C-alpha cells in the first residue's frame, strides 16, 4: 500500500481468498475487534470489550437503512433463457435496477422470477439498466420480500437459485436496528450490534443516534482509474434528522467524542458537517444525496472515531479510511490483521480507528 497516495495502486494489498468471510460469526457480537490509535498503537480485542474501549459521554451514530431482498433470479418467458435482476429502487408496482440476460429483450417482454413473480419490461434496456413492472399490479416491495434473495456482494459465494444459507443471509445481512427500507447493500459495520451490546454501551453512558443512508451497489465498485481524481464516485441518498443533529451538538458541548458506525455514516456526517460561529462543528439536518469521495489529504471533521469492517483492496472505502486514520496507520493495521486470524469484508471482523486529526 506504499506509493503516491493519489494513485489507486497505493490502496492495494494482497487478500487471500480464504480470509474473506463467507458466513457471519456464530453470534453478531462475537467478532474480533482491532483497535488502531492515531499514534500507531494496535491492539486486539473481542467486540464484547467495546463498552470498555469508549468513554462516558461519547455518541455513537448508526445507519438505520434496511436492505431490500433485491436479487431476483429467473428466466425470460419468450425464450426460457436465464435472467437476473438486481433491484436498486422499488416504488409502487415498479422496479428499477440492473437486468442481466442473454440477448436483448424488447419492451413489454415478460420475465418470471423466484416462485412465480411475473414482471414486464417497460422500456428498452440501456447499458443493463431497466424498468420492470409487476404484472397485474401489486406492491414491488412485497414482491421482493416474497421472491427476492439478499443482494450479497460478489465476493460472498452462493449457489444460483437457492442455497442452504439463504435463511441465514436474510437474518444476518441486515442490522438489528434496520428501520428504513431502501438499501441495495448492507451497512456492514452495523451488522455486529445486538440489543445486548447497545444496552451495555448505554450502561456505560454512551449515547446513540441514527442517520439513514441507503447504501448502493457503488459501495462495491473498485477504483476505476489509475488516479483517485479520475474515479467517478457513486451517489447515495441520505437523511440526517434534527434529533441526530441535536445529539451531535450536545456531545460536542460536553466534550464527548463522536463515533461513526460505518463508512456510510461518516459520508453522511461529513456531507452535512459545518462550522458554527463559535468555531465548533455542527450538523445541518437535511435530506439529500452525496457523491462525497473522502480521500487523502482531506481532513475529516465530523467524527473522532470510526467503527468499521475490513475493506477490499482498491476500494473507495479503503481510501476513506486512509483519509480518516492516516495511510500509514491503515497500512500497519491491515498488515497486523493479515498476520493474525482476522476475517475480512462484509461478514468479517471489525475495527475501531481514531481520527488522525482528532484531539479528543
């Protein structure tokens, strides 16, 4: 991971396939936790130790987005050829997403997915992007719930059609605090948190708040160019509510630290973080969308700690971590994790990084 930090190759590292977790830990809060200080100190813990690793008065901010069962598998009615549809948005009886099939389907062609869900193509497919309609009307979200599979990232291997782990994925590729349906991928840092762990944090006088950012498939898109400046960042919609902005302001006023639970939370916070007249940072509550690409040498102002999973080589999430924690701290932490028994990526273990610029 050495080199010019504007070059994509600076965010590459060797990740053996057998270190990519294919199933979650037996218990949500049973993961390992690597803690990396801005000094470069690295320590190994279990997730159950988290309440002892944070401070009374800190504020943890979670993403409460809920993942749609967005992956549909089936066939073209006209030809019997295979078809796959990955839903990115569902409103009323309409579904928008990425359609993959042999040949070029025509408008009004029909497909059957899952256990008999019939969808009709509404317009010509453009670069794989398609709009389909539930035949006979009915709720698109209900259709997904009945016929869809969880939209696991491509590095988690599952059998086509059905897999004995589908029920596990339905439960565990979703946070326990999920509330607002609309994500095409899970905010994986939040997968570790159980009601019991959050209660333990509350007993330690750590407060919590939520934002909503509907994670899109772009989160898995690797760096697409040789330099960071040439990479086109994906867009995601978010909501930062007034109650969270108020909790944030109260935390700053009492000298507590803000802990972003996941890169999605950090993107949302940094998008709406502004400097107040007194010089302190505050959140401007709003609904909107963001293409923010956090990368070195940017200074992250909105959070003091980042709780997150291990991220893939050459990913924008790894670049975000380098901006937050510092490239050298990130490099050392990942080398340490690879030398130990940590499990990587969405179903893997967790990390807690300090902001390289924080004085808290």
